């Protein structure tokens, strides 16, 4: 993906922190300049000592003045270094927070088919690892590039003032480094991008394996899953090795080139001192300047790696968001504020993954009516209920609400008409009480406890509470693992009932109940 598109994507997230970033870069400008003063002061001290015939009180006093100045400038540069890092790194963390929050909010408004196409592990990888790398791109990378660029400029000016010949030789080697680094950029981007894809693949497999651990153990297929995990780990390891292999080349090459520059400058400087074109202080300062600029240049390999990794991760985030429906699309249409009267499906069809799973469905549901949908396993009963509830958009035909096509209405206002109790209702790792009140539109209502009690009684869950420690306040494990299948279904039913919506959809909600309990709930 081109660099311009990445900048345009990040611009809205960076804009609120423009002042902090600008102030940080201003501190970089000043602190780098102050840091460059120390070799020049050492030059003055060395020249003073070498050119003085004797170390008298006046010379000592002047040396002390230089040392005090050096110490003061170093302390001031250190203080500015702290603030420049604090401002920029803090801003990058806030950008990361905004990106992650925005991505999570967008995930909440996607249709079900989006999640069918994107595995959970891949979404988790993009929402965590990739965003961590984007944070590095807008934080440490900006800071180090700015500091490195200013350091080269200041060093070039100071070396030129000392000796144009030394500046040409010393920095000539340093200027080779960006050219060398460019050779690795394309390969680094490709390997980082592939590495992140294999990490997402590994996360997906790990998520599925842990979620289905009971099935794995029940069928005694642990060796098979260990083998599969090893294969995916090996794929990730191999791409990680390619990244490490490339980085291992960049660092020593940069170190060697920088070292050669210092050696060449030292040889030339020694000759110029002998010829009287430079003083020992000039040579000392020149070598110190080159040593100072060497460390950031050696770190150039690290910055390049961070940059390419961050860009590859940013492309994955942009690619994901391009496949999402926008907030404007989700909020498009008029709000439905009328009372529900009638819902009609007219020649409605649904196609998933290029397979038509529902074809030419026609039905009308009026207020107060009950409709039972029966059919063979896999005939599309659940999918039909999800199309009616707006979870899946119909591929063909129309769904009408009070004689008006639902595409005319805001999706959220339409979905708020429905309360659904699915067969495999998901329970969060929270208390039973909090799982139930998720369906309530007003959790601050003074009658909420009474509503919960009523919903629990209708779902015939009251008789199970004495056997559950802490009753409704009992904290559930992942997906409600510490409840039986029938208990989980009735907690899900209680959640749907407390919502008290216009339309209630029960998707085989009583399948895990015994006949006596099922009869009591239906009654």
C-alpha cells in the first residue's frame, strides 16, 4: 500500500496531538544542538591546555568555566530529552488507544457475514499485535528519525567548521548507510507482512484449540492438535527467522561502515595535525562528533525494521477497515419510531459464500401472532430468523416493516425491535445476574431486580439457583462453562425476556431441556 494512503489514514488520529508532537520535535531540535556543544567545548579545553606554556591559575579557572558550561548544557539537554520522549511516546500511546477503540467500535457494527469471513484469531492479531507495531511507527520511529536527521545536520556543520576535509571523509561513509539500508527495505516489508499473517494464523488455531479443548480431550486427539500447532509454529518461526536474518545483516554493515569512517577521519586528521592545518583539539572534537553520530546510525537498522514492520501492520489494519461497513452506512436511513404492526418477507433469498441457502421466502408476521418455523436439520431455520432480525442482510427480494422496506430504516433502530434467545446463547465471564441484564435497556431502573426475578421465573431457572453457590451473583467461567446446557439456555432466555422487545425470536431455545422443564417454560 502506498505511503500517501497510510499518511491519510493516520492524519485524523494524529491531529489532536499535533501540539504535543510539535513541542516534542522542538525539544529534539534544542536538545540535539545542546548535545553537540560538548565536543566543541572539549576542543576548546584541549587547545587551551596544549597551547598554554604552563598550567597557571588563569588557565585552570578557564578550564573550570568550560567544565561548568559543559555540565550545565548536558543537564539541560537531558531534561529536554526526557520531555521530548515523554510527549511523543505518550502521544503515540494515545494514538494507539484511539486506533484500537475505533477498530473495536467498527467491529461492533459489522454484519454477521463479516465475521464469517474473518477468523477470530486474525481479528485479535490485527487488534493487538498490529496496533502495537503501528504505535512504534508513530512514536519511536518519528523520534529517532528526527533526532538522527538533526544529528547529521549539526555534525556536518560542526565538522565543516573544524575541517571541510574531515567532514567530507567522515560523513561520506555515513551517507552510504541510507543507500545500503534502502536495499533491505522492500525485503523487510515483505517478510514483516508475511510474518504477521502467519502470527494471525497461529492465533486463530490457538483460539479454536483452547475454546474446543473439551472436544479435543473427549476424543483423545491431543497428539493431532499438537502436531498441527507445531506446524503452524514452524511457519511462524521460519518467517521470524527471515526477519532476524535480514536485521542481522543491517546492524553489522552499518557498524562497519561507521567504524571505517572514523578510522579514515583519524588517519586524515593525524596528517592534517602534522601539517599544521588542524590542532589536537580540532581532531579530538572531530572524532567525538563522528563517535556521537555513529550510535544513531547503527540504530538506523532498528529504525528501518520498526518502520517496515509498522507499515506492514498499518496496511493490515487499513485492509481490514476497507472491508468493513462504515458508521455512515450503519446509521443510514430513518429511525423507526412507530409501533410495530407487520413484518413481511417478499421473495427473500440469502446467498452466503456464493451458495444460495434461502430461496424465495414469502411470509407475513403481524403483531400478536406467533409463527413456528420447522424443517430438516440444515434447512436454514436459524438463518431465516437472523435475516428477519437484521443480523444477515438479504441478498435478493425484500424485507418490509409496516409495508416499508427495511433498507429505508436505520439498522440499529430496526434491530432494537428484536429480542433473540438462540440455541447456543453466548454467556460472558461475569455473574449470572449481569449476563441477564445485558438484555435490559435501562440498567438503572429501580424495578430491575424485580424484572430479573420475573424473567428467571418464566424461564423456570429459579429451581436451579439453590444448587448454585452465590445464586445469581455466581461468576461464570468462559462461555458459562460451569453451567449445564439447559441452564445456559435458560439464562439466555431470561436475557431475551427481560429485554421485552416488540418481537421475540426463540431459536430452538429449549433443545437442551428435559421434557418436564420444557413444558413448564412453555406454560
